[in-house]
């Protein structure tokens, strides 16, 4: 797997890890593209320069299929499969853009934004903001409902903070802690709407099993987990001994 | 929360902490580094990082940084800030004066594994052409010199046989005297990933480390041996392999010398090394030794990773040879997923080894005693070189105490804190007339220096690092040197002041010189590294234009590999009634080495002091409860630490780190060292631990001492 | 600990000779399992290639003065080999095969 | 000379301090399931059976035995409605809230029982006697509305019937 | 010695069956009557529970619903001889509700002692497994394919085809995982199998294991079913002791064993992949497919995942042959379906019928209308994710296709009846509340959408900009249906949309046009 990763260019996130199967050719919006068997439609689309919006997917992690903004249409198949979890097949004809897909993606984005601090939408520069731009959805029709906007920020770690208000529960941090770092210090606590990212038993990050490798910060698409050093005055270095 | 600022600029560079050598993008705002983002194309880390490289970069512009050169007449005097010209001239004058008074051999130099290849190369060149002797050493003396010796002796190349990614194809992973999840975290994550994928894990370590047991990572066999019995246990593994005929005869016949194998098999096959004899002696269950040996031999792809737990012993080099022998006997070399691999401590220890920063070797692991090799350097440098080996670092201290060694140019090392038998080192330092220290901070060693040359951090210069898998990666200047000069520029100026004129416009010219003079680096150039991201040596235009991932695929550097005879010789360091416990030392995830850098970062939040790990039963016997101050005394000295009752150490063993100067852990380590390389025996010191007076009184006493 | 006597002319000694003897014996311990011949040669090569000449000379001087008290027999043999003039400078590559 | 300061506090504790619990019972449960794969749910059930809840302090013990992290075990405990992190009242009354029981008046019944006990669904009475919880189907849909009192399924439940039963088990 | 059968089914127990059994024993002793009280299970005639059956030369005579207080009176009336009593229902087999059924899977329900292997064999048990073991595994798979059996858990995937995939997969281990996490309100057929005839499920599992090469099985039972768990454990012990489970079944060389796993209060674990996660000891989060569990299931190995009733239907298929089974039903809905009547219905109980019976027959003829006696207003078919129908749709036949045409589903065969007091807006809101409570929280449409839908319904009911909120609710339902990861989020809109379609007035909305009613 790593040998394949080397072929990746830095600035592109293919969404799912590369595979090394036999070549498979398919079309993405009519563009023929050849990728190894076992690759995802999402990866093929990125390869074809027809990248699909995504939030829970990143090529450092195995596909997860939770964010539902990467839906596509595949000729001869019902419904709108997630491109990150759908493996390519020879001759597959994939459509990544249509009014219907746009409507669904917009509908999902509205749900995200209904539990996201509105003040942090303009001016932001996270992956979520990129998807906001790609889908053209910057507000939601739901008014003020149940939300996580008042959850306290965890600033215990010296280097990064966790702001649950910006968390979209994509589990990228949890998965990065497991798959990339191998520490398993994070989990999702509770379930359903109450689901939230928790370190160990819901402790501050500093008191948890977290080893502060930063894989979660790296994986976070919303800057819910973000370096303190990016905030003016938000971070003080240690005293000299 | 406000919206975080977006970095303005990013520069890809290589982490200056451990030997994994992760690629990072250093991002800046207004010229200040604001974050380090793991570089997905970094071939050592594939976009991962750890608490040190990822976050603990803040030391670089810490207020403690010295930004102006300083000199003083004696170590009792206060420092006087001077200009670069004055500092360089003063240093050169002093060196020349001392050489004039005490002879050419009375001065020496130490290079730093935190500096670039180019800087290390220049340091050894400085010693050979500026000081005109071979008194040049580097910090791998005290960590991995036995690796170079032991692997050179068996396999013919003193470096890791594999690239890191190779572990993802291993079926059996043998970790000896290393704790990658703390010491080499990014590689540790890869190891754990492979274990989660089903690889068998064997660990030989006196401590029940994170690698032995943590979430989803559990060693199939953990040989928690008594410190100091590595060679005994490794020979016992070999015993099982040869007596149960688990060795790979065709590999041995094809790639080694059969008669040497027979000689070796006769040695390790002796009943002396049978698990039933070794087990009780090393504190192990003989069955566990057998199981480990069988698993390793069966593979089909078995690989060895080891660390300072192998090298830092009086038989360190022998221990490394044991590992080479094992791999040879089972044919676990020359493919993906196998091999013998040191996990190196500092970022550029491998470079330190490669670049000839040795008293007996020139660049590319070639003896100064070899006329032909020396000749090639003499032709390139246009100067005659000393044909005899110089002094090793510990011998420099010995010589200083004996009165024949008087001056030292130290680049980015802190021997007073890091080297063993601290009292001895301090006495040696005091006896010198001129210590020139080039560093970022006023370290412990600075207390004994006469000239302080403010160096540059890895964020402030260009060059290359060579990591533990022989990978040469680019170090790029992210911001301007705070003191005005990159370290290599300082050395160049000093060399010129010593009367040897040299000039380089850019470190790439130094790498070109290295390539000219070292076969393994023959094909290297900044241009090639720039193009490929990084390049693993050996790299040469003819056979390996893009470098080499796996060594020994078809043949060994000497054609065939050698089995070495590795008889067990117990260390002279023994427990006694007076010193009944064995102290072993190591490191922790959040701190790095002597802590010069990490102690000046937020990493203190995790680990703000060295503590002594002690088994519950040993603690109970001594009336020690968790958090008590204890004094630790050895035959060499004593210090005090707070005790932590720990399940990770066995009864009879205590453990500490040496990240904090005030802990003075090296006040108690012995001056015993490896027979071949003088690598100190940090891993075995007989000690006694005594509970200090009431906690608060001890707090006050220590506070007073620390702030004094 | 039964140590060797002080080296003659201790002032010139680059290192305390007691330490040199201990170091030489440690090297000897490693080569002990090798067959006679290889053993001495191993000690000789190691000292030749790794030791500062002043350290070798100090040890040889000690041997000359004391007869080598405290040194293992085959280490003494190796030292004698080292002192033999005309032995070529051979790069170290493990014990001779 | 700097002012004398006490050294930094001792390193952080490896795990947070939780109230004491019966480690031996937990160890016994862990031993019982040691050789079963995917054993976390059975272990949590057994611990809860033995101790009435899964004490937060036991999470570390469980995680170590299973070679998993505390986070994972915590994630599992909080996912499933059955597992409690704190002891329940002396009696647990679950009222079915699902459609079949709704069709037979469970909304009304729930309101009545809440009034009777003086606590809402998900709460415990002030005297600690009864914990009232929702449940989503007991499979007793042919005899709706259904309830469960201390593990015993009840059918065609009325407020009067519940009051009788609660009195019988010693409410208050 | 008269045999008196008192059910131990949990519904019967919930109504005092234990007390009745004890009272009969006490009364018998008091009267010196020779009575053997046998604890059978329920026939599924729940309005009669506790239903006491007395074995007489004329067959079993039933009395119910019996309260412990009725027992002396029953003795007095000579019930042991089948005497007349107000609670008497005559020969049980002749009760029209039962007599008109086609009981294949539930043939032994309430008849046998659930954990008596002798009883089981005496009533045709183990014949399916015996026959299977005499056949090649592939032939067993084909027999199940030919029977047309489709998964009875809700998804209705052909069981045999699934087995084929598992049988073809190469792997060091394979598993059979039985989904007994029956969480749909209004359903209890799985529970009845497990409590009343656990052997038939275990026999079906062993056949599945033999056919596909699996050696180990799990029955994942929800914790709300303590009696089912106990019955299964007991039955497993009996089968092991008799050599029908274990390393080498009856000397055939085929080894199969199973364990019971208990859920912990999570509806989503009835979704097959979430169930696998739960068995592995993790959070019951839905996995994406592919890979199908048949290729990469439990512990990463090929796994047959079947519902309880599906597997319980296998022994009769093997025993009587695929043709026999396929002759029941019609079109692509073959065999019989256990339908469960629940909610506000006079005769609540289990009806096993071939596919094709209409809702009206079920609710009116079998069910006898509402229990309250008020007019029937709505039906929910197929569990909490099933559509609500109004009485105009009572003539729909209960088969997969017909219901699908009306945006409904057979699901697990549960029908919940509501009378005219029902507030359909509250029911619609509840569907989303249930989804919010039980969502695993993985995918966003389900995790956030279910909460937002509740809020929208609340706003509609409060009359806040109802047309806009109604429109947004429809849009949200569309997103949930089309974009959710699994059926929970994908189908939670069904009850809402159907309630809006058929009962708009309950939301304060204008009546739907005829066009809106026609799907």
C-alpha cells in the first residue's frame, strides 16, 4: 500500500487509499480513466480530475462512508452510491454531477450547517469550507434547533484544541488515531444525534490516552481539532527551565 | 472560537528529532514557523508525525536562544558578547596556542547528529585539515557505534538492511532493546499496524514497554531478560535454531562461509547456551526462549529491529553481531520484510556515522589507516592527513584528565549531560583550557566552555539528513538563522581562521564533495534528492542511480557475509548487597534526548521531570510509595528522583530517563563501555534506592539545588 | 580488584594505563573463542585500526615495563604481534578467515 | 540567582482517578470470557449483572485485559442503552414506548406513571427506589401496552396494575 | 394422569402464566387429581393467553384467558375432562384463527415442550438436518434456492443465493450469524420461534453451516428477550448432549457449534452489519457494503446472516422439499409468512399464511377489528420504518411487490392497528424520534436529519409557517431516503410521508389531492 502512496502528489487527496490490483477502465462523466482494481470510484474520479466533494474521506484512511456528500450516479444502478465506498468495475459509467446529485449534496450540507457555528462559515479555510464552496451551500433552512454549539472547547492539550461546535462527527480523528497512529485514544461517545468525539472516557485530551501525535488534527476536515499556534495569542510556549 | 489564521508560506523539510526522519511542511506566518504539517510524500512517515516533530518546534525561537557569540577567559568569568570575527579569531588563536604548547594531538572536535550531513562532514574535515589530527568523534559513539561495528563485521555494511516500509511485509517482527512506540513513534505506528494485520511480535526487553503491550498490540513472546544478558539470550535463540536445525542451509552455503557457520554453530550449540541453562541466568522461562527462536526461524519473513538496549552494553558490538548471525543463519536478509535494522536515536546519527566523523574512519566507513583511502582524500583536499586513528570521545576525556588533552570544538552536543559517569566528564571538562561550544542554548556543557558560538536550528539552514533507513532527505531553510550564520558557515570560518582556506557557496557543494569521496554517496546530489524527494544510499550512477531500498539482495558488500563468534562475557557491573538493583535507562515519547529542545516546549505538559520506575515489591521493601523522592546511588555517584511504582519494570530492575539536567541520571552511570567501540554501558548500572526524608523537605531541598 | 601496576612515566600517558589494560582485556574476551592465531590477530587488528597510537604505545610501554601483568595471555600475544615491525596495515574485516 | 521554585509537579497520572469498585469480581468476569472472541458485550453484561453497573474505574481494567483502549471500551458502553455507568434505583421499571403500545395508550400510561413516581423517563425517584426508563418494544405487542419491572415482562399494563406491583416489590 | 399444557411464552408469562401453572399444580394436589403440568409455548393466540390446554382423547381443549383465580373454578367445572366453562374455547386446533392458517414454520408452536428433543423429533424435528447431511452441501444450497425462500427479516433477499455466495468464498473460517435482534414494534415471531421451538432455529443453523462450510454460529438475541435467551441456551445444551451439535455431528464428520450473544439495547443492531460489529464487541455502527457479509462478514470471514424465521423455515424445506414449500405463495413471494397482529386489535396473534392474504382478511377476519371497538383508522405494516395505511388500502394483498407499489413493505410481517383516536402527526413525529434515539450516528442524514425532521414537524404542528416547513420536511425526507447509509435513515421517512399522504389533516395541513395519494 505504501509503495502506491508514493505515487501520490502532495496537493491532491484522492479520498481513499490506493490499491494495487489489475488495471480497470471506467468512465467518469464520460472521461475514460484506468485505476487499479479495488480502487474506489472516488479515487478514479480524482484521477480523472473530476473530484467529488467529500468530508469523511481522505486517502490516509480507509473509506468510511458516513458523510454522504460524495454520492454519485452509476449507470444501471439504483440510488446514489457513495463514491468512496464503491469499488470500480470495468466499464462502469459514473456521473459525478447532476441536478439531482447537487440537490442531495445540498440537502446534506444544510444538515451539517444546521449544527455548525454560522459565524465560522465566512472566512474559514477548512475542507468543510471547500465543500461549502463546491456545493454553493452556505446556509441552512432549519432555524435554531437542537445543537452542539455550546459545547465547551477542550484546550487541555498544549498544542491543539478541540472545539466540538465545529465537529461534524465524521470520525476521521477517531480513525486516524486507530489506523495511522495505532493508539485508539479516541472514540465516539453515545450515538445518534448525541454522538460526539471523546478522548478515552470523555476526558480532556491531555488526561486521556492521547499521545498528541497530531494525526487527528491532521485528519480533521473542519478545524474542530486545530493547532493553537494558528490563533493570535492563543498559545504560550513553556517556561524555560 | 475565532477562525484560525491561514499560514502564508510552506517549506518542505526534514524533522530534526529522532532517526525516523519524517518529512514535514513547515508553515510560516510573518516569517515565524506556526506549524509543522506531516508531509504525505515523506517516504519515512507518509504523512504521519509525533508529538515532538509535529508540535515541539517552538524551541527554535525560544528566548533562551543565544544569538550573539560569546567568549570568556575562564569558566568562572561571566560571558562577554563579541562579534563573529572576534569569536572566530579568538577560538582559532586558542586552538593554535594549545597545539603549540601541548602538541598536535591535544585538541579535538565533536560533531553533532542534530546537524546536517554537510556540517558533519565539514567537522571531520575541520579536525583532519584544521587540527591536522584524527581526534574527531560524534554522538553515535555513545549510542550506535556498536551497530556500525557489529553489522560491518557480519554483513559488511553498518546500517539498516531495509527501508522502513519493509516492515509492512514482515510476518515476524523481533524487537530487541528498543521501544519504537516511544523512541521512534512514527515507525512504531507502522510496526503496530503490521501487528494488527497479524504479524507475530517478539520483544526482548527488560521492561514491559508500550511495544510489548498496548491497545491492539501484544507481543507473542516477551523475553523480559535481566539487564546485561542480551548476548546470552541471543546466543540461546541461536542455540535453539542450530540444535533444532531450523537454519537455512542453502542460504548459508550460498551467501556465507559454511566453515564459519559451523564454527559459530559449535559455539552457540554448546550446552552453555541451552535455554535451560540460560533461562534461570537471564530470568526467563526456557520455553519462551524456544518459542521465540522457532517463530523467528519459521518466518517466512522475519525481521529484526533493535535499539540502544542492544548497543549500550559492554558487549554492545557483540550483541549486534548476534543479530547479524541470527538473520544470516535463517536467511532473513536481502528481501522485503526481513533484515536487521537499528533504530537510531538522533535525526542524523546515520549521517554522523557515514560522514567519517570518527577517529579511525574517513567518510564512507573506510579506515584512516588505509593508505589508498587516505590518499584519495589527500588528493582532493590537497593536504597530508594523519595516518593514525585519533582519540574517541571518552578517551578524549580520559586524556584530558591525564593532562594531555586541552581543547575541544563541540558542535551541538551536550556531553556533560549525555555522557556517562558525569563526575568524570565534568572533571575532564574543567581541566581543559579551551572548550569551544557551538549550540543553540547555554547547555550543561556551556558551563565549562570558553567560547560560545551560537548555532542554527534545523529550521534555519539548508542541507541533508540521513535517517535510520539510510534515507537522505532535504533540510531546507524555513527562516533566517537567528544568530546570522548556518552551522556549516561557522565551521568554514573557523577552518579558514585555522589556516586552511576553503569556500562553499551552498551546502550542495559540500554534498558534491561527499559524493566524490564516498562510494555509498557517489550518485547523490541536491538535484537528485530534490527530484526524488529523498534517496537511500548506496546510490551510484552505475548500479543504483535512484538509491537502494533493501541491502544485500544479491550479494554482501564483501561478497559473502561473516558469522562472528559471540561468546557471552558478563559485564563487570554486578549487583551486590550494597547495590542490589539494576538501573537501566531509556527515553519517553514526549521528551527528546537531553531535552535541550523539548524542555523548552509544551511537551513539559506530559513529562516535566525524570522519574524512577520501580517495581511494587522493591518499593515496598524500601518503604517507598508512589511520588516519594528517592536517592539512587551507584558505585560512581548518586542523584535523586521521584519514584513511580510501575508494572513495566520487573522486580530487581529500576528505570529512568535522562531528559532533564537536574536529574543528573548520568551521575550514576558507570564508565564501563563496549569492548569494541567504547559505547557506554548505560543500560546496566548496579544501584541502591533509598527513600529520602519527608516529601516536602525533599521538595525544598531539590528546589534549592536546582535554582542554585 | 587486582589491577596492574602504574605505567612508568605516568605523566606522558594519554590515558590511565589501568583503564587501557581493562579495555584491552575486554577486546581479548571477544576474540577468546577464536582459534589460536586468529585470536591474536584479531586483537592486533583491532588495536591497530581503532586505537590512537598513543594509547597503543602506552600499553606496549606498560608491557615492556611490567611484562604485561593483568593482561590475558592472548591479548599479550596480540600486543606482541602489534609490536612486530613490518606487519602490513590491514584493514579490519572481522577475524581472518 | 533565580528565586527558588518547587520542581514542576509530578508527571500526570496515567489514568484518571475513579471511585473504587470490586476489582476482583471484574477480574473474575474477565477470566470467564478470556478465550471468547468478540467478548466485550458479554463481559459488560456480566459486570453489570454483578455490580449493578459498569464502574468507570473498571474500564481501564477491561481495556487492559482485552488489549484494547479505554476509549474503545467507553465508546461501546455509551453506545448501548443497556449499560449503566452509575447504579440504578433499587427497582427498574421500563415502559414500552413503541407503536403497538402507543396504539393501546402507552403515551397516557407513561404520563400517569411519571406522575405516580414523580420522575420522568430516564430518571430515578428521589428516594432511589425506582428508575423509570423507556424501552422500545419487548416483543409483547400482542398484549400491549407492555412494561418490564426488574426484568419481568408485563402485558396489558394499566396504571393500577403497575401501582400494585410496585407496592408489592416495596416501592419507597 | 392428565396432561395440562400451560405456556411459558413470555407474553403468557407477562399475563401470569406461571401463577396459573402453580395454581393448577396446587389445586391438583388439593383435589388429589392426577395432573401433569407441561410448560409448552404459545400458539400465538394471544388474546386467549394464558391459554391452558388439557389433553383429552378428543384432542387438546383450550381455556383462556385464565387467571390464577380461575383455577379452582376450572377444576370444579371438570376442565380436566374438557368440561364446560366460561373460559372454554373448545378444541384448540379447531379455533378458526388457527385452523385457517398454513403453519409450516410454526407447526410446533404451542404444541411441543420447547426444549424436549424427544417431543421435537416426535413432531418432525431433525428430519431436515438428517436429509441435508445425506446430501452434498451444494445440493442443500440449491434446494434452498429452489424453495424461493426470501429473508424474512425485512430485506427479503433470496436466502439460497446468499448461501451460494458464502459457499463459494474461500476462507479459513466461515460463520452463520442469526439475526434475532427483532426490534420492530408489532413483531414477535422471532421471539416465538426462540421461546417456543428453539430446536428448529438451531437445526436451520446447522443446515446453513453444512451447506456453506461454516463451523460456528452466533445467535444475536436482543436483551429484551430474556426467555428466548434462556430457551436457546437450554436447547443448545440439549443438542450438544445428544450429539446434534459439536465437533462431529452424528458421526457425519461435519462439526458445528453455536453460541448465544445478547444485544444491549440497540435497534440498529438488527441491521446486519451493525449486528456483526456488535458480535465482534464493538459499537453497533453500520458498515458500508460492499463487501457483503457473505464475502467479508464476522471477523472478516464469509458469513451467512439470516433472520430467525428464515432459518427456522429451512428444516421444513429440507424435510418436505423445495417444491412443497414453493407451492405456497405466489409470484416472487413464495412460501408462508408469519404475520403478527398487534396494537389495537381484538384478536392479536400470529397468523402464518401463504403470501397473498389481504390486509382486510388479516385485520378484520383474523383480528376481529379493533380491541377498543372503535373504527379502525390506520395500520402500520412492517415495523417502525413501515408505511402507515389508511382503511382505504385494506384490500391490498400482503406480498412484497404489492406493498412496494404503495411505498410500503412487508418487513418482518408485523401489523399494528390503530383506532380513530390516533393522532397521526404524533405517530409521524414518533417515527423520527425513534430514528433519532436508535440511529447509530454514523451517516449525517440519519444522525442530524431525524432530529431536524422532528423539529420541522413540531413547527408544522405549532402552525409556524406550515407550508414552508412542510415543503422542507418533504425535501429532508428525500435526502434521508436517498442519501442515508442504511435502511434506518433511508426508511424512517416512510411513516412520515405516508402519514402526511393519508392523514394531512392531523398536521393541520389541507387535504392531499388524489394525485398525492397515488404513488
